C-alpha cells in the first residue's frame, strides 16, 4: 500500500511525502513528487498509543467493554490500547512517548521499520457532536450539540484500515509484549 499527502507528520514536522507500507510495516518514506498516485487531502499522522485504559472485560462491561473500547479508540485515531489497573502512570502528551514508556519501540512514529499504525485526519472539517453517534459505551458528553473542528477520517492498524468515517472493520487485535 502507498499513501500520499501534502501533510505527513514525520519526526515532529509536517511535510509532503508518500508512505510505503508492506506487510503492515512502513518500509519507506518517499519524496512527495516521486510517485504518481492519488493524493489524500487528509493529514497522515502516527496512530496514537493510549497507555491508560480501563476496558473492564470480563466483568464490568456495562461501564466499558472490549467492543466499545476498541471502536471508540479507532474512531479517535488510537491504534494501541494498554490496559492499566487503577493508580498507574497517567497517559503522556506526545505520540512517541507512550509507546516508548510501554516498551513498544516500533509504534508511535512514521518511519521505515515502524508498524503502519496511521491516522488520516482532516483538521479543517467542522462537525456537531451527536451523543447517539459516539462510539464509547456512555453517550453522556459535555460536548453534545457543540460544533468542533478536526475529525479522524480513517485509522490503520499495521496497514489495515480498521475505521473508515463511521464504519468499522471486524474487531481484531493481538497481545503485544514489551521489547
């Protein structure tokens, strides 16, 4: 697979590039003009790693279970969830830091050799929050009825599209072990 955009986040900067993905891994970052494929108008960002998640399954799935947790994560551009007990290290604020903190050295960056966990994000689109269209278990939000700017359009996990503007691929995942 090859993705091309004028806005790819690489090494903390936004630049035009094409991202080559083979077998779920980013194999190369190519100059934008070196390939002749359609351009996505979305920004391409690294998938996010959430280091502090309470999925509550088995057990309290009425709070949040695996199915709703992964749907909400994918819709928000999160490609890796780390189940945490209470009173643990809080989530950090950079993309690569949570992956490094958790010992996942091949996540959190757009670079050759890294997992192709990517997010297509449109920073210019506006939308109104409708609690019934939220993907988490609880539909209560202080943002109900508010107009927000910026939206995740698609999320890729190891090169496979798992979220596409409201539609989800079947739930799948794997347990990762620290490097």
